[in-house]
């Protein structure tokens, strides 16, 4: 699997945060967030959690959820949402294994 580490396809959280800061400095009072900024924020998911995106960008979590494009039924899931089977067994029946999973910000190439 080839990994994309630059922002060729997906902007980073910091890049989108800078876009929001620039827009907030130049907007009028009570002006709605433009669709392009919602799209940029939405593109960060699932690389970042909804909580982290909304907190960092100062967005309403519920409104952000409505802008996230969920895959239609029958379409393949993104790599980050796919099931991952771990191919190992417990060393012995009387021992337990603990698997510590952490969120990674890696995009896979299509």
C-alpha cells in the first residue's frame, strides 16, 4: 500500500485551521461559514476525529457531522474505516493479550 504523507490530496488540520483563521479575520459579523470551508473541514475526517476537528477549528460538532459525507451503502469503505483483522493468537490459553490501538493520520493512495 502506498502512503501519501504530503497534502497533495488532503489538507492537514493545520492548513484548514489557517484557512478558518483567515476567513474569521476578514468576515462580517454573523456571516455563515462558506461551503468551501465546510468541505475542507469535512475532508479531514476520518484522518482526525470529529471531536479534534471541531475543537481545533472552533466548529459546532453536530453541524460538522452533517457536513461529513458518509459512504453510500454498497460502496467500498475508506481504508481508515475498514475492518482490520489482527493475525495472531494468544501465547497460551491461560494468558491474556492486550492490543493498544492508536489513531494515525495517514492517508492511503486510491
